[in-house]
C-alpha cells in the first residue's frame, strides 16, 4: 500500500502541470503570467514527445481522462500505444469502446486489445479473450477466446482465473455489459 501511495505521489509531482485548469484564461500582468498555456493538459497532449513510450508520461492520459479531458487523453494514449505502451493500448481500447474522446469504434477497440494481447500483456490477453467470447471480434471461435483467457491466468491474472473457475460464465466477468439497461 505504501508503495502504491508513493508511486501516485511521485506521479502527481512529476505531472503537476497537468492539473492546471484548461478552462481558465491566461492572464499576463506586471506580476507575471497566471494560467500559462504550457501548464495545461491540452498543451501537453499537443507538444510532448511520446516517442519513447515513457510509462509515467503515458499515465498523464489516465489523468486527463479522469479529469474528463477525453480527447486529450485519447491523443496521449494513442501516441503511447503507437510506440508500444501496452497499458495505453488497453485504455485506448476502452475509449474506442465507449466513444470517449474518439468516435465509438468497436473494431478499433478490439484491435488494440489484440495488439496488447499479442505482446503478452495479461490485461490485453484477458480483454481480447472476453471480446472474442462476447462475439465482438472478427474471430468467432470460443476456443480461441478461452485460449487468451488461459494465457492471462497463467500470468497470474485473478479475473481470468475466476472466469475459468466459473466455466467461462461471462456474467461473472462482465455482468450486464451487453444489455442496454438504464441505470437511473
């Protein structure tokens, strides 16, 4: 627990500029500049070099999405995913799946899950396996979906192991996910 708290504390310190409010106007007066553009998420998404796929920098995408800057988060995740950051691939898949910051596109969502899975990322393996089992992938073979779930479980993914233990009952993994229910 202390390790997790330390990671998020360091992350917040490194990414502090991202917390600046993009909705405030920049003001320059004799005292200096208030709300400079370079301290905004939008500026960060446009101007940062993600070519090395630094996981800390890619986490800024998570911060952006959590702050409802979905378009900026999607740009950051896309740049990071393109250079091989598997966690960003999964976040980008979720954004495509839900139409947050990007146009809703199930095929793109599944494609990013597939890429992460093929790179050996257990969350990608689990999510891609679920997509196949749910019939959301061009691959319509449940045995292939189960294979990906088993791979994730072999890496220690508890959700994958639970799904296996429950004989691949999708309601255990994603209850109501494929039903169009109003939540209010």
